[in-house]
C-alpha cells in the first residue's frame, strides 16, 4: 500500500492545527508501542529509510505562505536527514512501563521544529522482559487517527518477514524535488492568490452541495418526525458546558496514564446490552468522569459531561490519504445516572439520534463556512482563541485498528497506547485504539489542570470491570 492523495497545500482543517498550537497546547498525536524482543535504533532506521519513498509526506516540511494570503504549503526538505527523526534513548537500566509513561509525557509536551518534517520516532532498546519500545510522534496537521492507522499499514507487516517493496522510482523522486525548487516572488504571489480563489469557490460549492444534501435529508418523513430530537441536540453546540475538575488553565506539560481492556469482553458487553463498542467505551468513561467529579467534591446531580467525539468522514477511496478528514459530535451525557445499564441505554439512544439526524454532516457545513474565510483571518482567529470557557469538557476519540498482530522490522508489536493532545482548558483527553483483540486507552492530561490522572485511570478500570460483571 502506498500513501496517496498528496496535496500541495494544507487544508483549512490541517492548517487550523498549526494555527492553534502554542506552548500550552502542543498539537502532537502519536502512540507508545512495545515490541517483543530487541528492536535496535540501527534496525529501525534502516527499515524506515527503505520505506520512506512510500510516504513522501514524511520527507516534506511546512513552508509558510510568504504573502500570508493562503495556508502554508508542503515542500520537500532538501536537507532531510533521517537521524533528526529517529532518536535512540540513552539508558542506564531497562525501562519499566512507568518509565515509558513518564518519557512519553515529556516527549509529547515538546513543540516540534517546523524547519523539518513534523514526525519523530524514539527508540527504547532495553525494555523490561527482554523487549523494546518506541514512541511515535506526528504533528496533527499531517494526520488524523484514521490516516495514522493507514500509515501503520504501510510501515508494518503482517508477518515477521518483510515483504518485497514496490520498486523505488528514482526519476519520480527527482521530479518531486525538482518541482519543489524555490519560486520567484511574483510566481508565489500569483500561486497564493489563485489558491485562495480556488479554495473559496470550492468551499462555496461544497457548502451549497451540503445544504442541498441536508435539505434532501430533512424532506424525508422520518426526518421530519425526528425534528424534536434535533432541537434537543442544539444546546450541545451553542451553550457552554459545565466546568468539571479537569477544565482549567493548561501549562503544556503532559501527564499520561494507560490502561487496556479485552476487545472480546467489550463485544460481549455490547451484545448483552444491545449497542456498540463505542457505547461501551463512552459508558465506562462517563462513569469514571462522574466518580472523579464526586472525588473532587463537585456535584453530579443535574450535571453533565460534553465529549467531543471525532467522526471520520473518509470514503473508501480516501483511505491511504494523509491529512484530516473529520467532523465531530458534541455528545452530552448526564453524570447522575448511577445504574450502568440505564447509562448505557441513554448513550446508545443519544448516539443513535445523532446518526439518524446526520449531525456530523450538518456540523461539517459550519466547517465549510469557516473555510470560506480568508486564510489570514483564519490564522488570526486561531491565534487569539482564548474563550472564557471550553466548548467541550474532553476529547474522546475511538479509532479502530487491525485485529491481528503487526510486525515492525521483524519485531511483533505487543502493545500500543495512543495519545491525543489537550489544551485550551481541556485538561483531559482519552484516545482509544483497538489492536489485536485489545482496547488500549491512552489518557492524556495537563499537569497543571489535572495532576492526578492516575486516579481517573482507577475509576475507569473500576467502571470497565463493573460492565464486565453485568455481562456475566
């Protein structure tokens, strides 16, 4: 598989992750992986180097628009050096899991150097049990969760033995670098102006098409019947959420906690209660938020949590393309439903309503309207973004990964803990990745806003165990 759809300029959504980044909110995504046996820095470097031509985006860096008329461009890094991207961690003794958690938080806290391609791999050759580990870090402007999984399919193998690579087209590489030669100022100005006009027209057409699509949806008899349900969902977009214990000013220093749960067990719960695996995840998360809120002395009666749940809008023919193709669902869940079965049923009903009313597609219309704003104004809006309250309480993203073991440079990946960025008073986020019949939960918190993420992990574990007992 080769990564396709290599755009020359950042989309409005990709660019937003650049514009929103600041010291208090590094926009990195990634994962910490544990491998069976010893994966050395030398092996990994050689393995990745042989495959970089399959992911040319990883040879490109950000080039700001010189006239600030359009979003930044991708250009090939003529000084690319793989040694700047694959780093060996110095060790005096084998790392334990707690050491890997701590190091991952430190690495994700650091802003990436925009003068080079925005990805890094950190290798821990000596991990407990005779194993090894790797921390992967990628800027959010390059990929979302689904495209990150697509990237895994390029770099990872399904057997310990590396398959034959597609032949490297040296002439194609030369042409790509040739095309990235610096342009004359007048050529840059014309290109920026042309792109701005083209993108504005494209987004206007998309917006009109979206309106037509939504009009078609809302003309259906079944949708007309659901209008009262749609009205119920509107406050989740327009009104501020309550301030929960982890919604506070952020410092940029990340503190992580990880846990895992059997995917088979999650499916049993899903089947027993009649819903989806995502309903299981949100039920456990909500129970943990409720318990954590009570632990900090706040009321849960008539209180709720609002999640930002990313939704992939990739079509089948868009798998393999990098960048961000997502919308989101603002999911509000009461914190005072004590019975986990009732809580699960509530969440299942809420998510079903949102799917039936095509809320994710509707919110994409808002994105299309935002995209029609000139790029410099978008950048200014993001640079000055400092709302008195967060629009959500936390991010909860659930990414389906491969359910078979994968291999990197001949080493089997036995665990993979994902990471999602936090900031802007969102002091807690949760990324869930399913891999090889296990759900991996990556809790990321800001050390200033939430210095006890480990306590939240305890509540989450307790909630997951409670759901298992219900399913027998």
